[in-house]
C-alpha cells in the first residue's frame, strides 16, 4: 500500500512539473515582477535541494524509527515505568491515603476442571506475587465479596511484578496492565484486538507498537471486574462475562494458555461456573473475611493507640459473631469507611462523632447507610484542611453532582446499545459521556443525535516531537495533494510561478498537521488528556490550514484588489474557511480530528447547571485529592460500587 502511495505522490509531482514547464514559456516580464521571479526561482531551488538533502540525511533515522516501533523490550520498559507510577498513585487513593494494608488471606477454591498446577492451598496479600509465580500456567482468578479487597490485591500483584523492572533487574517479565472488563464486547472484539485498543487508547502507543507488544505476549492483562459486564448475575456462556471467559480460554501463548489475572465477585463467578463458564488452567482463590484481630490492628494503626478506648464498643461487637457489626466490618472497604468517618476534625482535632454509635445499629443496611452518608463530608473536610480543595467544593454540591453521574451509570444497566456501543455501567470517559445529555432536551442535544455526526470518535493528539519523522513521510502523498491543488488553482489564474509558490506554502502546512498528530507514549495516565489533546490538535490544525488558505487568498486578492484589501480578505477568508472545514471534519470524524472535543462541548452545553462548570477538574479532584474516585485507563470510576449505588439512589445528602 505504501509503495502505491509513493507512486501516486511522484505522479502528482510530475503533473505539477509538466504544468509549470508548459506555463513558464508563456510568461513575460510584464506579467510578473522580475525581482520576484529571481527570488521565487532561487527559493524554489533551495526548497528542492533542502528537501532532497533532508530525505537523504534522515533516511537512517527513519529506518531506526521503524525498528524502534517494534522494539518490544524498550517499549515494555518505558510502559512499565508509567504503569508503576500510575498504579502506585491508585493504590494510595484506595487506601484512603492511610497507607495501611490489611494482609488479607485467600484460600484456593477447586475449579470444576482444568486447574492450574502449583497452586498452594492458601496465601496472603503480602505473598501474592510468589503465589502467582508458582502457578503453571500463570493464570489467577481473584474472587471475594464486595469490598473484600480484590482490586487492592490485584494492584499489589501488579506493583510487585513491576519492581524488578523499576529497580533495573534483569528480565522483568510481561508488563501487567489493569483493564476494566466492563468496556469489552467479547462477542465482537477478539482478545488481542481489545488489548491493542486499550494500549492505543490509554497510553497512546502507536498501533504498530501495541500490536508488537501483544503479539510478543509482553502484556499481562489484569482484567478487573468481570462481574460488572452484566446487569445481574447471568447464566453461563450466554452472558457477556461467559463470552469473555470463553474468549480468554482460547487466548494462547504458544502451546499453553496465556498468562492473565481476573477479578470477580464470588456470587457472579459461581453463577458463571454453574452455567459452564470458568477460566481454564487457572487457580481460583477466594478472599477471606477480615478477622477481628486484623480489624483491631487496622483501627489501632489508623487511629492511634490513645484512641482505642473510643472504639471499645465496636471492638467488642466485632468479637461477637452474632452482632451485625461483625459481618458489616469484615471487609477492608467497610473498615476504611469507618475509620475515615470517625477521624477527628482536621481543623480542631476534636471528635464530632462517637464510633460507639455504630454498635447501636441493628442491621447491615443501617450501618452501610450511616457510613456512606458521612463519607463525602469527611473526605471533603480532610481535603479542605490539607489545602487540597482550591475550588471550595462543598459536600452538598459534591453529592448532587456525583448523584447525576451515578444515576446515569445506574440507568445504563437497562439501556440498549447506542449507535452500536454498549454503555458502561462503571466507566466515566469524558468524551463518551454525551448520552447523559439525552435526558436534557435542547439545541445542543439535538446536534448530538444528528446522524451525520460521528457518534464515537477517537481523540487525536498533538505530538510535535514526531514532526519530520517516519510518520510524516508515511503520509507524504496526502500532503502533496493540497500542494498540487494550490498550484493548479493559483497557477491557472496568475501564472505558474505564483502557482508553485502557493503549492510550497500548502505542502509544508499539510505535512505539519500530519506530524503533530502522530502517536507517542503518554507520560502518565490522566483521563482528562484525551479531550484536551483532541481540542488542541483541532485548534492547531485549524490555525495551520487557516494560515495556508489565508495566504493563498491574500495573495490572489492582493494582486486583484491591492495590498490592504488583500491582507484583510486573506485573514477573514482564511479564518472562516478554517473554522468551517474544522467543524465539518470534527462532525464527520474523518479524519479523526476534533470530534471528541466537539461531542464533549455539546454534552456540556446540554447539561449546564446539572454538573460542575469544569467537570474534568472536578472529577480529577475527586480522584487525586478527595479519594472518591479511582482511575481505570482513561476512565474515572467510583471508589467502590457500594458508593456508586448509594449516590444513584440518594439525590440529596442525608442530615448528619
């Protein structure tokens, strides 16, 4: 394909040369300024010589750049550093900044068939990496109740697997990448294509690099939340989770099953197993409840020994197996909730709430409702005291805004696919949030549903460092088309010399826009970046093309109308043409530029008043400073499904 593209590009140059050769003999000194002819020819000669010299000079660089795209060792090492940094931050947020891990125990649960070899009867969070490395093949399914610590265990495994790479040890193995299961359609997207798409969309690798990493099995998929693929515990292989398991059972690394890690709630996984769907050649482990001794140790490590008398009634209830608090606080998530809610006031140091109140509650529902209703005020107060709430978000505002988002995710459980895409029940991806606006009628909403506007565009990205590298020359034929068109249009009206000059303005501008949109590894995982990058790319390309069009229009109108009117006409005309072309391109999504930013803008216009004015910054504050959100790839997720469900059904906060 590239060979024929180059042939077409050379043919276009030949056509332009023939046109110039036939037109130049007819030109006279009265047609153009003699000094302009001399300068134009000199500039043309220098441009041709410079282009040839540049191609010759960077030919080895282009060859090495192509090799670098498929250098799986180098790319795996760079990817490992980014994943380690991102997941370290993620684990800190899930631990509520307390840095205290409960060394939860897990036990091996027999599979119906095809178990992994080397699985020990039990293990612990601190020793999970050794447990995983002993498996043959290395395939692990982590199950447990809601809040039992499945994601924390997966993160611990990811970070300890990456440590050899981070510390410069030899080897290092594949790079574990945590991927939310809810975004996968296993019936239409094969495993390898799904993994490649995640690497491209989340880390902005080129497709060549991503495919090379996946084909070489340098990626260890850590698939989080298998239970979130279906609205309710579904039956066996016919469910989305069942289809995913069937696809993963076919995912091979040579003659053995490929390495992977899965997390799933116990009830859903047992339903799947009963319907004939389970992970083959994998060890399934079940997270055990937190023991009263572990709970006591955790509370003491967070609150301090001097505060233990305040927790006496709670600790006594934990020792009583029939007390509802013993079951309610048997998970790391609930213990984190309790210790967060009953921390002293960060401003005064006083204790506004007494944990003894927990022991007076008689049902799990009452305990959950009490803790969740106080979670947002407690985290907001802590962030404000630490000067980490610069926008002055108030608890009632936060609750109201998060209710809108949680209700949207909750409603997606009942919605059918929209324009061929199944809406997620867990992920908040900024440029894919626009279906939320369908409940808010208005002009912007009507624009979102127009059939000619591409519904699910992929964001573009500026990458100046890629300019004049292989990516530009790969697309060289497409950059020659604007040059040829400009040459023909201007040359037919004002002579071949001016036509060639116009072509040499349009060509480099087109090359620049291609180079700026080339892919490259992201320096970090930030869900705000895709919309920002798409907006910047659209503006840059619009300015570049507007400059080229304005120059051509100014040149033509200047020769006809005079210098001042020509400049004015060129500026205004170039701006209008650039904006018009930009909107059309963004709406159609072809090429992929500006569409994600356009859809996000229309979504925000439709939902103004229902969500904060700067939604990306608010969501990032909820993640980085307040600990109300977590990040999975380019998606924000609620810290816990229990928190999401609570907010979805509570439009306003309860009174303290």
